[in-house]
C-alpha cells in the first residue's frame, strides 16, 4: 500500500469537507505512518510534528479522519495519533532550532483568540451577535440612520453624541444600535459597554434603592465607554429614574463615552419627559427610521435565509415581502415555513409559503390591490363605503361613526400602499404618527380576532379595487 498516495487522497477529501485553512494548518505537516490489519478493522497510525497538532486533531477532527479514511480504505478504521519521534520540536536535521508552530499556525491561533475575546465581550455586553452591519439591509427608508451609525462606530464619543434612533416596532433600531457596539468591539476589544432595555435600567434602580446599594449600580452604568438604552421613552414620568439617568448621561459623555438611544417617537413627542433630558437627547443626532419598503423587506428575507443556511429563491422572497410588512413577523414567518418543509419534504417551498400566507391573512386572499392606486382613491372609497364625506374623515371630529372608518382608511393606506405613518398623519389633518400607529394596530388586532372585521376589510377592498 502506498501510504503517501492514501494520505494525499485523504488531504484532498478533507479540503472539500473542512476548507483549505484548517487542512493547511493541521494536516499538511502530518503523514500516514502505518496501516495494520486487525480483523475487520484497520489500525491507522498518523504522525504529527508536535503535541499541539496531535491534540487539535484528536479534539476537533478525529470524526472527519475516521469517516474519510474509512471511505478511502474501504474499512472501519481505528485512528492512532502519535508525535513523530524523528521530528524534534526544538531541532531539525540541520541542528537548527525549529519553531513549535508555523507562522501561519501562530496567526491562526492569534485570530482565534481575538475571535473568542470578541464573542465573550458581545455576550457580556448583552448584545445579539447577529446584529452586525453586514447583516443589516439598507434602503432609502434607513440609509441616513445607517450612515450615521457607521460614523459613530468609526469615531465613538465624538460623532453624533447621543445618537437617537426612533421609529415603529421592527424597523431595525435595535439591530443598528447593536451593530455600532459590535463594530466598536471589533476595533477596540477592551471597550466597556452596556446594553439594556429602559425597563431593565428602571428595575435595577429600584432594586439598588431598596437594597441601599446605589454606588454599585452607578459604577455599573457610569463607568462604561458605550451606553445603549432601548425604548428610552418608558423612563418618562418616572422622576427618580429620570434623575439617575440624567446624571449617568452627563458622566458618560463628560468622560468621552458614546450614548445611543432608541424610542418609538422623537424626544419632543415623549410626554412627561423632563425638559433637561429632552434637551440632552436633542443635542446629538435624531433620526427617524421609516417602515421598510417592499425592496428592503425582500432583502431582509434573503439575509435571514442566508443566516439560517437556507436557499430562498427571489420570487418566493418577493411573495412574502408583498404580504407581510412587519420585519419581526418576516423572520418568524420564514422560520415556520422551513419548519413545515422539514415535516413535509415533498411539498414545494412555494406551496408552503402560499398556504401559510392564506392562513396568516385570510382577509386578503385572492385580493390584489391595483399597482398604481392613489392614496386619495382609498380615502374616497372608504368614505363612499361608510357613507361619509371625505372632509369628515380628514376632520377633527372623534365620534365613533367617524373614528372607525378613519381607522380603516389608515389601515389600508399603511398595509396596501406602505405609506409612512407620518405621511398618513399629515394627510388626516396633521395627526401625530402615534395616532396612526394606534389605528393600524387596532384594526390589525380586530381582524385577527373577528371574522366580521376580516369580511369588512375584504368588502372595502372590493369597493376600492374592483
């Protein structure tokens, strides 16, 4: 048996399975020493140049070696790893010192160590490792926020401090905020940071006061280089919390630290927020992230599928993106679809998606809005359906016979045309975007619970789109 030939075939197969980097580092300096028969098995002895290589092969690649050699030798194999006696870790045949590891191996180990430090820091900071800039889909609805986040990551504490991101649920505020933190950690692994929800911040203050341990709390939050608080609007009206956050904010920024905040509305619209905090929030950069458009939702689906190591065809991604506007629902929907595919492997992915969409949005089944429908046509259709004047829908009156049709109109403008909440609010007499959000959410909830409401929506669409 030509041991060298067998080993070269093994190396080539391992390159296909594992990739070039680990094979170059851990296999190419080894060789097949002997193959001995032992009943139905073959005892394969593989010689390594040093203890580190031997331990790595035993710890990470023994299963791959078993499978690959078993196929090549057409036999069950028992792997015996040894350190080659003729190869000294200190001296080569010329009597010169030989390094224990090659430069490539040392670089690999250094990179592995840096990666482990980064992973630990991401975990310790309470961050989601998948919330990176690389996994963030960019479109006109969020490109300004993305550019600002990149600038902050490059120059924390100096560019846009604080960075205040606001928008509807699921538009990517948390993702973008954490992407800044992860990029900073990649550049400066020793950076101290803290991420939490405002509710967590509030609860920890309460516990610190109750336990008479506020110095520990203050050290935890005020000594960081980067502070990220999600849903900061919830501290409004809580005087003690606002007092503590005001001093935390000032101390971090005075020390050159970066603060990033998210909210569902801009600072000037947060009721019961102290003026001094509102002033601090507005000193930096405040950016509105709009609800993702069709193209962005499609891109998000493709990115999520790639993270799940799935192949999602473009046409299927577009079908899903057309019917589901919430980015949070997109990932959940995708996970459910692939779970069903595992249970029903003979069913095509497209059929699973269509069946699932019909279950999710029965009111919209077989109804396709005209591509170039005008927002005013929707309002006009709603006014005729409910026998109201258009001025009544646009006007200030809040009686139930007018409010409910108005909410239906807002719902259709959002779901069918994907208009931003702010634009819909302006269309209806300059109403606040949170009023529009409430209207859309209310009809959404009613449609999920009531068949009558779903039929009402279906009839409305028939009236408008024909």
